[in-house]
C-alpha cells in the first residue's frame, strides 16, 4: 500500500491520537505574524491562533479534512492545500515562518527528503525562521533499528505500515545545512528535559 493510502486510512483514529500541539511548536508559533506554513500538518494538531494565517499542507486528503474541521472548531484562520512536501504550490519568499514536524522522516526517497527542505527554503522570506523535527535514531526505542523501518498502525485486524527514515543528529544537521539554512538552535535529549525532545531532534533554522 502506498504511503498516501496509509495516511488516508489511519486519518480518523490519528486525529484522536494526536490532538494537542507540542509545546515547542506552540512556543515557536505563538508570536509569529503573517503567513505560516505547517508542512505535513496531518489533522492540524499544531495549528495555533496567530496574527495571520496558517497554511496547512499535507499529501493526505483525509488528514486535511480533519485539519479543516479542527481549524473551524477552534476558530483558527487556516487554508488547506493538498501537496507533496517536495513540490509546494507557492511562490518564492511567500511565508513568514514554517514548521515541519515529524514529517521529513516519513518521506520515502532521500532525494525527496532533501527536495522538501529546499522547498521550505525557497518559499520562506529572507531571514524567516522554521522549526524542523525528526525522530531521534539514538533514542532507546530505535537504538538497534535499521535506518529505514516500517511501523504498524493497527485498525481492527488490519495493519497499516508507516515508512520512517531514522536520522541521528549529525546526519540531520548536515542535511539541513546543505540546502542553505543557518541552524540557530538544536534541542534533543542531551540538552532538554521535555518529553518531546527526549525522542525527537528539534532543529531551529533561519533562511
């Protein structure tokens, strides 16, 4: 099954499993203004009320359906766009900030992963900031795993396999720098006690 079908199929239970914005995303976005990109927005859990508009982008129609419902319910001004992360339908220098949370590692092709980062760089305004997160290969759960894995999501008796590429800090920082970003801060288990950064690498960047 293709990944788009997988994420369409698990969208309904996913929206109840992932319901709250992570603290780091909220803190990053709360004072931002203008047009904000949430790339790989899923069901919209990281949408935040801002002085501007959230653009929720995902390749899953079903995830976007629930993101749209969430925005309406919470009174968040948001526009949904169905698109692949490596081919964004926006002009150069369009966004004032961006988040790319737990999505990069779900993209199957290394070329597309790099291209998605290039696309974020392209659509951000000069000096604009972004927050990028990936699962940490060095967390206990994945310490002995291969770099490429498939994780099951079970609905009834059926399993839906989600693709994941596991980055360590050295590899993800090298990749992000290679597309032109300046890294301003990194949080992970070594520098933060938050529940999220114990399992994820959080990279703050500027164009």
